[in-house]
C-alpha cells in the first residue's frame, strides 16, 4: 500500500491499484480490471448527494487506503467539492485506519489491529503518575467555575514565530495556554503560561520540561497516560483531563480532545474555561511548499485538488498559498473545525486564528489581528489563580480499596510473567510469542527494530512494569493505613521533614507521619522523631507493611534500603519527581 493516498489525473490503471478505495471525480477512466465495488464514481462533484456520501464515507471501505483520480478539467464549483471531499476522506482514513493500526491502545472501532496487545509504556506511565491521579481533580471542577476569560493558545507552527515578540503584551489581556512543545519558547520571551496542556504520550515530550524552573503560577492539565510524573511538581497544581480508570474513579467527565492532535485538547480547554474568545497561534498545520507550483496540471477554475508527492500532500492554505502537509495535518484541520463547531453550541466560545496561512476554515477560525487582542481589557490573573487554588482543593471519589486490590492482582500477575522471562527453562517460543514481546515489536517510542533482541527488551520491560506496580501498591497501602488512623513511617533527615510533609499532604495528612532517621556519623539523631542504627534497619523493615523514604535517604543508605524485605520501601522521589 502506498505511504500516502496517491492522486492520478485522467485515468488509473490496474497496476496502480492495491486494494484502495478509488474515488473517481468527473470524466476519468478507470481500468475495468479494478473491482467496481472498490470504485466510487462522482461524475459531477458539485451535484453529489448526501445519501451517496453516506454509502462511501465508511472507514471500513478504506482499509486498503485511498486513491484519487482527478479529471483534466475542474469547474469552480466542482473544485470546491473535490477539495473538501478529499480532506474529509483523508481525515477518516487517518483517524480510523492509519492511527489505530500503529497504536496499541487507541480506540479501534473497525478492527484494524491484528490482536489486542498491552500498551506497556502507557501502563507504566499511568502507574508512575499515581501520586497525582489519586489526588488531583478533573477538569469538570474547573468548568464549574466558569472562568470566562479569553485564552491565547500557543501552538508550534511556523507562524508562531510572528507572535513571540508580542506575547508579553498579549498576556496582559488574555490567559496564555501552551503545549509542552511551546513552553520553552514562551518562557524565553518572559511569559510564564497560565496553563500547559499535555496530551501527547510520547516519552520524548518529557524533555521539553527538563530545564524548566519552578512554575508556581502555571496549571498543568495532562492526560492520565502521559509521562508527566518527572515534572508535575514544578507546577502550581495538576488538573486531570480524564479519570485514570472509570471503575476506580467513577467520574465520566473528560476534557474534549482527540488522539488525532494536541490542538484538540487546546480547544477543549477553551470550552472548560468558558472562554468567550480563544485565539489560536501557530496552527498552520502545514509547511511552506518545496515545489514552485502545484503538481496538479489540469485545467482548474477553483481551489486545486490535494495531490501527494513523495512524503507530503500539496494543497493550498486558505489564503491561496501553496503548502505541503502530512496526512496528520489535514486530518487535524478537519477534526478541529468540527470541534470548534461543536463547542460553539456548548460554551459559546468563538475561535480565531492569528494566521491565514492555515488549513483551518475561515468559518470557524476567522483571522484576527494581534492588535485587536492587545486592545482587550486587562485580564484578572489574580482572580484566575484564586479559582485554580479553589479547584485544586477538590477531591475525586477514588475507591482506594478497589484500586489497591486491582494493583495487587496485576502485581502478582507481572511477578509470574517476569519470572517466566528470567527462567532458562522457559522456551524461546513461549517468550517470543508472549503478548509483551509482541507489544515490544510494535513500540514506537522507542522503536525496537528487528536486529534488536525483542525478548530481552520485553524481559526488562516486564521488570519495570512490575516495579511500577509495586510502587503503586506501596503508595496505596500507605494511604489506606493513614485512612485507618495508623502512623506511616517516613525515613528522612531533619531538613527534609517540612518539605516532604507539605508535598505529600494531598495524599497523606501531616499528622499521619512518623519521622525516623538512620544514625551514623556524620548524621545526627532526628530531634523530632526516632532514630535507627544502620544494623537495626533491615530487622525493623521486616516488621513494617510499608515505609516511605526520602530521596536523600534512598541515596545515602542505598546499600541498606535496596535490600528491603518484600520491597516494602516507597521512594518519595516518585512524588517529588525525577
């Protein structure tokens, strides 16, 4: 199957057909060897009826891809329909065929995946996010506040470079929201965004946050399966897009978004904020064309059709400029247009684009000049932060007991799987055909190509998964014990007590901690708690159900704590971030 959905002018031959759905516009010739039920003939595009469209706009018909056969002459009316129908078909093919086929966990409504496999990386992400998933409110709490302030959305397209010189002034008149991909650019011009959206689950996204300073005035809004645990504590707080598991946290509220693109979550944020206006910058969804002229050579009286050349589609942006775009960008534009239309009916938000070199429609994203934004009244950021703080006090109905039992069950299963990978007696066929090994072969971040020992990677991944489950098991046990009025031992130094107890307060009340230190020169006794001699630590640990330990304690006394019986020491680095 071709990498992109190809276009042909005038005719399509049998040797060009590879099980695609062929869309033949106008007066074109289709080789009779191509099965008729794989051909959608549209003799006069401008006269296309909705009933006929419904018959063919079914993703199940697109499993083999698409091929567009374009006429040598297009009237102005026909050209508009051809262009819009191409966008719609490319969108449906990408959303329901291309993306689910390469993903391990994205919803697969038409069954394009060969078999269900565990998305282990995302499972681990979610487990490592537990300190926030168990204690953070969902976005319905923010929506209930009806913030009602305009929001300026900073996206990473080429035109974003035009707005950075003005962003400081814009921030005086609008809330500023961005993605991880644009947060450093915002900070570079002296703007700490009010909100950061993190929908992308790729591990490499973490690096956008590596060098960030503490951001006490910024709210993080992530998806539960994103790897946000290393940097969550840099922010004022976390409000989750979704419940991590509806059986365990039965709140069906979910920020409006789509796996097609992070831009969708930005629109969902505007809806949650009840923003009267949302200004999108950097949403080109395309790049400047490397071709000097459009590759379609037919006689065309309207917008040119979309034509694939090598690794890109070529089409016109709404201002008439020739651009190139990936399938993903065309799909995003269609999804986002539909979403803006839907949100107009809920929160009434009006969306605008700061650039006309975009694939977004002018109907739902009319152009706005930056001066018009900078003429708005000053935004009341103090009131917004008061609202955020109020939202962050909300508690979600997490069923701790049910969650703990689910994690414990999975922990036991992974312990067996990990042992299977370790044992020499396990056959190579058993290891090679295990679901985790199969999932490893389909991983995209990082990829595991054929020369790499997939079984070895799977074995290490199983170990990491089991350890993440153990961490979550210990945290849940500590929270459960605290809820029963028991004291939770915390191994730490005197200078860590205040910060750690403050940081853990959303999970475990300060009154529930029993502070304990390990004493050896040059480390003194802990004035506010008990102290243990190094040789007494392991016997003491053997008597405990769960013990929490500070990062400093884990680092200084790793030669003791890494031998903890039953792996019952919870490293508080999991909460602090690492």
